[in-house]
């Protein structure tokens, strides 16, 4: 969908001007008015086939009827794009005749709408250098070169995009210059952009003009949000062309982890659908034959998993999950994923042959409201044609929140919560935990972090305050019912000093819910009230029923943190007085030392100790021993609650990097659940910068039970 602004200038004769009286606003010196009219052009690529599956040619705009939400629309754009499938490949060049050169630096460009795209198949090659190992990069680049040399036809136009160092670079606009394509592919250095910031990021850094600029800071280490955001940016850029587009996504898998935002996946798919882009992911790993317990590049996993099969299962599951996201991107945008094949150029050819002749139909929608609602499109032809049509069945309208007044802003946030097309203008990281309150209920603390640099308060020094709005909805995934919701806002007090500090640190918001065991989905929105920008976080989570755990020691979530705050000195407090005291009483994160703030991003620095918090539940105390029912029989043994022992292990590349001394934790005497709080502090001074796995082990000597938890963490410089 395109937004066009039409400027109409109405010139009035001087004689007419002389007879006007009572004019409140003076005209321009040339006696003219300017009238601005905003229209939305909606384009549809329609493939129409007869009963035998052949494309029906020679149709006109009069043969089609278009409606939007049941309202007839007038066709303003109509073109037939002729793309023969049986086109012969371009003549193969002799290697000596190729004019391939290595550039000192790859220049960045942008996409331009051009009449040269008529009857052309637009193929965008997108190389995710941050998600490919060096050998995978080489395999992807060589397959692209092979396609250009041997399979490219006169109907094909190829563009080259690269994602690395947190930015999307358009290295080549759609072109048929094979020598230039090969020169760019040869220049792309294999092994660069492996998730590390290879350019300076201080005041001397240059403006690269890149289309996407999320940094590689703490919000991006353990999630794939920025890879999906980069894909969303690329799809939006390709929306400048009305024609159908293919985006070949070269990557070594794309796995959504526990802290990843499902809303970003939905937003990426919707951006591609709106722009007429179909994703064709190509797994650059090719056909993988991994040993069950890994190859020689990694250490032995150790433990019972080697013998029970859980270690091998985990390796296989991780690999399958890395392909699931690629499959979802393809299936939801009309493309197909290409897996488990070393002949990667075969995947390119498959995408090439997928786009055949189609009609390009465009209309200016009569519904000009920018409400973000989904609009259904229906395109029909005469029944006499006995044809089947393939086209996009609808789109999400744009939404402009900046035009709303105070009353409409409240409705805006509610509407944004209901949108199927999530808004991801702000970066949000979120962590959910659970602690058992009684045999039925669990307390679920929620912590949200938003980069301060993305908020207006980090850029407006001297402001007295700024407001951030929050809205949240939790649904039962089985029944689809809303279990609880939240509407809140915080008034952040700000001065010159705190504004400068928040430009480098995140805003933290925390709240809590009481839930029963089950499977839930949560959708959380935050809005900067100053600019109207909105961020969305969406994911699923499970509250387990710890009462059913009999073999292992039941434990709560494990919280990693290196920050405690005094609520009295916080920038803002959402509750005060009795409400605050009541909430603090059931919150395990509160103590006499202050409130523990979960890390969320799991990124720590060596100058602060790592603090770990969890709870273990030993169950109700055993009943006291009674006299035997029959003389001479032994009395039943009574087991009392005892202290627990816990310690922390840190691993890197499969090897143990550090292990702490064991600590003893006593249960709370009056707790019916046998709740045993476990708090540990770990010094990180001996760890070097990098990514680690941290494991918490809890032993119950009296009950002969054990509980382990393992998760990722990173040490920053």
C-alpha cells in the first residue's frame, strides 16, 4: 500500500480577489491557495488460472471487480506482468571475459521505483552475516554466484542486501549487470559480521546511512529480535515497488529462544505481506549430519544425559527449532523454505520459477481512516471464465497515533492491544517468573526493560517529567479467555543529570499477578506518551503445578540480578502507602536490603556481584510417629524438613569455568509448603567477557532429592 500526497494549487484572478471582504487569513503574495489531499494506493498482484492450471491472458480492468470490506473500488492501475517460466538462461560468460573486480569498500544504495521493472522478476538476495558461520557464508555466496552465472534469465533482476553489525545495507539495487553482482559477492568478506560490533561507536563514528540500526547491546545478545527487525526493515524498503518481490534469506537457521518477542515475528510477516514480499529462506548449513553428542569442536556434555538420550535429543531439538522459524516466515508470506540440501542454488531456482505471469491491480481506497484495522479485499471475475484467483486477501491499514487527543489516546492503546499487526516501534525486553504462594496460587512477577535512549526523555534535557503508558493482557491458551489485564502509567521524574544517565540505561517497570497453574499467553504494550511510539512484547509461558512433582525437588523460577533498589529513591513508583506495603508483603523480590531487579537481558558486568534468588518447596511436614497398630510391629518413620544445600556452576564452551562453595538454606518454619528461600552471591571478577551457561543445583539431603536449573548469561566488558 502506498500513501500519496497530492498538492493542488488554485490560482485566483486579481479581479476576484478585489471583491473579497472579511478575509481572516491573508493569501500568498501570488494570490494562491494550497490544498493537500492524502490518498492511499493499494496494489494487488493477481494470478488467474483456468481449470487446466494455465494463466489466462488478454484480460482488461473491466474483467475484474474489486471490493474492500464490501465496498466497491475503482481500478486505477492495471498492468499485465509477463514472466515466462521457460525463459532461457543468459549466455554463459567465459571466465576470461568476466569483468569482476574487488572493491575496496562496498557502497550502500537504496531502492528506486522504476519503469524498468515492467515484465521483470524481482529477486532480492539477503545475506544474514550475523547468523552464518564462515563456512556457511562461503556456501551461500558461491551458490548465489552460480545462479547468476548459469541460471539467471533476461526476465530476472537481482538485488543484493547484507545484514551485519546491526544494520541492513542495500549493496545493489535491482539490476541485470552480472559483472557488478559478481564483483559485490566476491568483495563480501567471508567471516565478517559474526555478531560483534566491528566499527567504532563513539562520537567519532560516521553516519553509515544504513536502514536499520539496532545496536548489539544487552537487548540483542540472547534473542533474535534484531534479526527479525532487520528482515522487517528490508521488506518495508522493498514495498517501494508495486511488483511482486522474492526475498531469498540466506541464514544458518533462526531460533526463537525463551526471551524472544513473538510480536516481532508477527510484525515481520505483516510487513512482508503488506509490501508484496515473499520470504524464501535457504538454510546455508546444507545437509547436516551431526553426531548425536556433537563433534570434536565441543566438549563432552557429561552427566546422565549422555546415557539417557536427553543430550542427543536436546541437540536435535535445537537444530529443528532453528528451522521452524524459517519455515514460519516462508509459509506465512507465500514462500517456501529450502532445507537439508547442499545444492543451495537449487533453492534459488525454485523461487525463480515460483513467480509467473500476473496482473497488477491498484486502486485508491475509499476508506481513508488510519485506524490500523484489517481490511478484507475480494477480487472476482465473470463466472464464465471458470477461473481460480490467487491474491492477497487483505491488509492492515496504517495507523497514525500522533493525531489523537487525550481521550483518543486511551482508545489508541486499547486498539493497539487488539491489533493483529503488532507495533514494534520501541524495543521491549521482558522477564516472567513464578513463586508458589499456596497449593493453588502462584505469584508471577513481571519485569520490563525499555532502552532509555529510545524514549523522548533521554533526548530532552531539562524536562520535569515524562509519562510512559502500559497495557497488558494475559489469556488462557486453552480456553482463549482473558485471565487478567493491566492498565498503568508511570510519571518519571527527570532532571538534567538523570536524563543524561537514562540515555545510556534502561527504564525498568515491574508488577505482579496471581495465577493458577496452566498455559498462558501475554501481550504487553508500552507507549512513550511524549512521541506516541509504541512497543509490543508477546509470548507464551507456563505455570507448572509443583504439587505434582514427586521425583525432583520442586523449585520456583531462578532470578539472576546484580541490582537492588530502594523504592523510596526510585524514579517512579506505581503504588504508594498501603497498596505498596500489601504488594511488597507477597513479593519474594522484596527484602530489607531493597527490591531485587531481575536482569531480564542476562548481561552482567564484573564490577558487580551476581545475585541469585529462588525458592524450593519441601512440602508439608511429615505427621508425627504413632504407635504401631499391632504389638511388635515397627512404628512408621517420620521425616522432618531439613536444610537444603545449593551451589552455582558456570560453563563456557562445554567446560566448567567456575564453581562456588555450597551454601545452606533453612526452610521457613511456619510455611505449609516448606518454602525455603535460597539467596546466593557470586563474584564475577575472574570471568572474562563472553557468553556462558550458568547452572544452579539444589540438594535435599533429607529427602534424597535434587533440582537443577540452567540458562544463558553474558559478561560484558
